């Protein structure tokens, strides 16, 4: 197996200080699922009365843990919530063994906490097509239960890493008239990409009191603007999972209409999504793509994703080449409405092309200088309507080829 | 500009001997549009009575020459046909100047041959966003007319090359009760990819006598099974053009129902399509993807293209890694119907996965050995219906990154 130890050049300087989320505790352990010498299992346990919501991959070949989570989400219960995640093995494409492993683990956790199995959720990330050695996971459950701590969310972020080059966390505090509520989340993934190890997993916790249906609605709509607006290489994992738990331990209730809380949750989810892109396999540049002036928002997103997923644009950015022609190409191929002679393209603030032609005062040196930045913004105005969309991606470099052409050998 | 001189390892040993197509003559010239020391313009002139049909890119940002060809195709005329193609400049995203260049060139050719301008077709391939120096092209028209020859189709294949590493030609002879008819074609392109220089251009000539509407129907339906079933990197050129000319000089009429001729035309178009894939930027392996057992043929093609365009599968093939898990991932994300536990995957004849699980007698060494071939066949049975599709692609290597991350600098 190729060992990639270099930390992404786009990584943040340090893991952030995350606030304690009252009502939920965490523990990690080294179960030896696949990796040696590191933690590879995390357990989160939230108090009775917590609500839990989830968003999952739409893949038609979803892994067993995802199917199990989907079955359980949305059922009302006053019991606590447990989430157990292992890295090293994705328990994906493992046939009937896959479901058996999920049942074995969730039952063991449920028994250990005297909790209904319907409140125990699992995720697995790592190699696929190999049976999950779930006995190794079950063997550490007692240890996990003994070590549960309010302060171990950072450790949890480390335990779920696979090809990630750094642990990912984000948080927000919302001041309400009744006092502060806290949100903290962790994620792993190097894109919405491999079924092997780059699966995106996200766990968000808040001490706000939120009804399940309200929490579900919030994370579903925010996911559409955050995690579903990032792409590394257009490939979608069979295991992508986001779970959100509201413990209510702050005693402060949040209603659907609470814009301040919703904005804070959005900021946490967006930051985690950006952290995933910044750890995109081989990434050397973080790229924001803003499309405006499309026929409608859906068309704008189609254009933006066509740009974000174009290998020719991603390689041009890697090569620091202000190749606006490839942007025209991507708009043209996307399938959404466009008019060549109405397009405007800006690299950052630099107007490159306008109305079907290179802009009058555009100088190639300006474009080339701009492309040396490690945060690139492409602004495209389609010029035919009011539709808007923003997506985020990274460039396509030799590093991506190295990581993925040599993964299992 | 990065100069890529290495010939693709998948190139055929030599350019084939192409038969003379009676009724059409060719010439090439060095106009210095952009390149020095090589030919960069080709002219084909077919006799009066020829029919001409075309298939074009569906890009919403098509280049001026494509729009002009589309305007002219299908109009009935007894006049001859001229096709002028330049390399070095694509005349794409050149605003109103683009159309002016097309008009200038087509008018000059029409005048020189005393031919209606509606019968003069042009294509341009090369850099985009720079005005085409059409005066340089017009300056060589007399020279081209003087040098027209039945034997210069191979020279034409060379004149239209851009990032191609070899010239591409294919032919077929159809024996009919009335005697033989000939088909010969040339192509350029390193994929359906860049708007810069990798545009796919295809020109096919036959001495059969075929009504325009019949010829159009034949090339449209065959394109769906050939050129529209190849992909290098999922990016679509703004200039892709296929023109077919039937001179009728053999005196032998071909009707729509002539399966033998249609099969021969199919073989020429398929061979040209494969030659384009074999010259895919950075390609080290030629990949055939057969999907069967899908809900319908359209779903089968959706699955096949999802596999063919997956960066993770293309890099796995480059790394000679029999990573069937990535095939499961691509089927899952394609959006077409699938059932994880009904999938079968074969690498060549090696059954790798069956019914949601690695096949009983699959040995990783067998898969790894198979992947060392430079012609890889992936067979996927979705297991839920009768839909079938075959597509062709190449792998994704460091060569692709080198060519495209450094193209204009």
C-alpha cells in the first residue's frame, strides 16, 4: 500500500479548539481492524432525550452500515444515541456478511449501554470487499465505554482518518436570549470520492434541544449548499454519511425558524466541507467557483459542477495556467443553457473574457500572476438569467495519480 | 507551449494504405497559421453530384466553423463540395471575428472553384480565443488548388494534427454485385476533450452514390455507436466535427438498407474512433468496457460512461490495479438502476466479483497479471435486465497531467 505521509499544503495550521458539547461523550481505541499503532474506532454516546438526523450517499451500491443507518433514522425514541465508527475497513460490497457485521456491532454496543439497537448507528471506512473483522471492534467496546469523555472529540477526529492527511474539526457558538448553545463537528475524507478509503464521514453535535424532524430538515437543506457542493474528482463513495445529534443538554430549544442557529450550523458544515476539499488527494490549490446569470439555480450548479469536475480545468489550475478557454468548454458541455456570446469570465477580480471574446484590457501576465495563489476564485456570469451557485473543488495534480494509481499494490 | 513528441505507446505500427476514392482530391500546404515547418491546411474537393452529411458537437459554446457547417448541411445541391481545414488555431470563442474568418475563407475557396459558398465547409483546430489569421489560409488556396491529388489523403491526415502523436486513417472496400465501392477516412484528436487542440475532427469519403438524407442517417446512427462511445476525459470540444462525402464516382448506388455498406462504414468509423482513444493524452492502456444486464440500453451506456470517466478507475488501470471496488462505486454513482447484490464483474475472462461479493475462486494474482496487458476489457453484468452498451477509453496517467497542466505556458 502506498503510504502518503505528506500533509496537504492546504491544511489549516492546527486542529481548532472545539467547545464541550454537554450531553455527549467520546472515546477512541486501537482495535487493529487494519492499521497498527493508531486508534481506529471511535464511540460517541449521547444522553437520553437526544435527537439524531442523517444524510447519506445516494449511491445505488451503498454499503451495509449506510443502509442500516437509513433504516433507523427518523424513528422517534427517548433513548440515548450511540455512534460507533471504525476506519481501516469499509464493510462495503461484503454481501450478507456486511449486514451481519453491522448487526453484531450494533447489538454489542446496545447491550453494553442497555440501549435499544435502533439507537445505535455505525459507519465503516477503509478497504472494501473484505469482510469486516467485527470481533476486533466488539473486543474494544468495554474499553471505549470506560473511557468516555466530554473532551475526546479531537481524538475521535483522528480515529476515523484513512487517507486524510490531517484531522478535521469545526465549531460555532450561538448566543441566544436564554444563553449560548454550542455546535461542534468532525469529518474525514479526501473528497466524495473513493469507495476505498476516501469516503466522507461527518458527525455533528450540539447541546441545543431540537426536534428530530427540525434537525433533519436543517441538515438536509444545509447539506445541499455545503457537502453537496464540493467535489474532488466526481467520484461518489458508497459510504458517505453525515449524522447530527442534538443532545438538548443546554436546555435551550431551537425552532426551525431560528436563523442564527441555522447560520451557525451552516458555517460549521461549510467549514468541514472546505476542510475535506483542502485534503483532496494531491490537491495543491483550493478552488471556489461562482456561477451567476444562469437560467436558474439548478442550471448554475450544473455549470459550476461541470467546471469543477473538468480534468482539463483542474490540470490547468495545477499548472497555474489562466486557461479561460477550458471554462468556456465546460460551460458548453454541461448540458445547461448557455449563450457563448453572453459569457463573462473572471479569475478573481480579473475580467478575462466578455461577450464571446477575450476582454479588451486583459493581459495574460495578470491572469498568470493570479493563478500563483493557492486559493483560486473563478467567477462566471452566464449572462442569461438570475440563477446562482457556488461550488468548491481542488486542482488535479501528479499527487492524485500517485495516490490512486498505486493504492492497493 | 509544452512540446510532446513521444508517440503514443498504443499507436498502430504504420499509417494504413488507403484506397483512392474516385471523385475527390486532396492537397495540403504550410500556411504558418501557428506552426512552422509543417503543413497546417488541407483542402478536399469533391466533384459535382457529391452528397455531404455531418455530425457536430452538441456543446452550447460551439465554434464559428461548426455553426457555419450546421447551417449548410442538408441543403440539396448538385454542385461539388469543398472542405478546408486548418490546424494551429480553432477560431473558437472569437466573437464576431470568428464568423468573419469563416466567411472570408469559404468565400475565397468558393470563388477559386466557381462553387456556391453553401458547398464550402471549414473546420479549425488549435488554440482558442485568438483571432484566426485567415489571410494566411487564404494566401495558400491557389497553391492548394494546383496540387489537388487523388493520392494525398494521408498528407491531409498529417496537416490536421495538433497534439496528436500520429496521423489517423482507416478504410474499407465493399464488394457489391455491381463492383467494389471504397470508403476511406481520416481523423485527428486525442479525445473528445480540449477546446484548445485536442478537438476531434473526422472526414470520411466514399465513391458510392448515396442520397444526402440516407448518408446523414447512416453517419448519425453509426456515430452513436462509435464516436459517441469513446471518452478520454469526459471533456467535450467546442469544435468536434464529422463530415462524410459520397462522390458517386463508382456509379454504384447504396440504399439505406444496404447492411454490407453500413457495416463497412461502421468499421471505418469505429477504427478511427479507436485510433483517437489510442492517442488519448497520456494513454498507456486501451480500455473496452462492456456493460450487460442493465435495465435498458440507455442505462447500460450511463453505467459504461460512469466507469469510463471515473478518475479512480482510470488511475487504477494506469497502476495495473484490479480494483473492482471502484467499478462498484462507479455503477453506484451513475444514476442508472443497479442492485449491488446482482452485480458481476469480470476483468477480461476473470470473474472477480459476483452477487455482491468477491468471486469464490478469484485470486488477486490473476487480476494483477491481467492488468499488465495494454488492452484491458472490463465486463460488467448489472444482473437486472437486457440492456447492453460498449464504450472505449484509456487510462489516466502522469502523462495527462504533464500535457494539460502545462499546455499554454
